[in-house]
C-alpha cells in the first residue's frame, strides 16, 4: 500500500489524513484465535483472495484491511479534487487505490478503478464516474469497519482476561532517560538494540493509552519507520 501523504501536504490543500490514534482504524494487536472466531464476510470482497495476498494468514489480512481503510478514506474523500486539480496526481492516486482494492480481494472495485483510469486518458469529462466511484469506496470502507470493530472488540475482551502481573508504572509516560536511549538507537537505525530497549521499557505496565502507543512503536520499528516511531516517543515521555 502506497502512502504519499507528505506529497499532498506539500503541494495541495486537500483533507489531511487524521492522526492514526484518533481514527476508527487505530492499531490494535490482532489475536489469531479471536480473528478466527469472527466470520470474514464483507460484501464486495473475496476474503479468501485477500488472505492469500496477505501471506495466507487472517491476522495479517485484518491489518491490511485496517491500513486500506485509513489510506482509502483519504484518497476517496479527495478523488474528485485530485481529478479537477491534476490529471497526473489523479491517476497516481487512483492507480494506488485500485491496486489496494485488488490486494484485499475487492476485484470489482479494482476493475472499475482501472476503467476510470483508462477513461481519464481519453479527455472526456468523467467527474460523475469519479464521484460515484469514491462514494462506493467509502461505503465499502464502512462495511470493512463493521468487521474490524468486531475483531477489535473480541481481541480487547481476550486481552482483559489475561492477567498482567507487571508492576504499574506511576508516571504519566515512559521514563525520560529510557526514552533518550531509545531515540538514540533509533537514530542509529539499530533495530535489535531498539527492540531490546523497548523490552526494558515494557517490563513495567503503563496506562492503556501509553501501551497502545508502545504497540504502535513496535509495529513501526519492525517496518524500519524510525522517524514516525521517534515522533510517538516524544509524545509519550514522562512530563517535565
């Protein structure tokens, strides 16, 4: 999935992507057994194809769907604006969106996107087609949201049943000294050292919102996205 949020921010005044922790698709740890208990039946999607494209694992597919919804919402909400502003930007965004549709198993949506992309090169006014397609993508995302929320609730219920015997950290964030060491390792791109320091930090139990941020940091560093991970660290260190 292609994320080109910064390009939009630099050149266009389109709606910005909401911060990941505030949108309806924020990161959560998907438990395999919980995911298996929720039927993955979403109108307009061949889930079997999507799982296959996601490494053959349902737990991975749930996260792929989550990321599709975040990026897809931004593109769909701005698709008509892209079309009116720049043909090249429109085709770039549409191409990424239809490829993502194909990845999650929404083949009919992928085909429609391809047809619109071809039509856009013909020079005729396709504003109505673009607007209609964007509307249908948002409706698809709404249906995916119902499924993701069901998986999320079951995962949260399972998390609540697991007793956490770690000592409760009484500060409102992670210790500043540990945060400084962690960021230094991130700046040096030392993945193994970063993970070791995160393990040290997580020897204590933090408030739920801090734990969610820490989960997100682990996700980002495993993707070698140290820049965003450091931004999150800055937001969750203990107050001065």
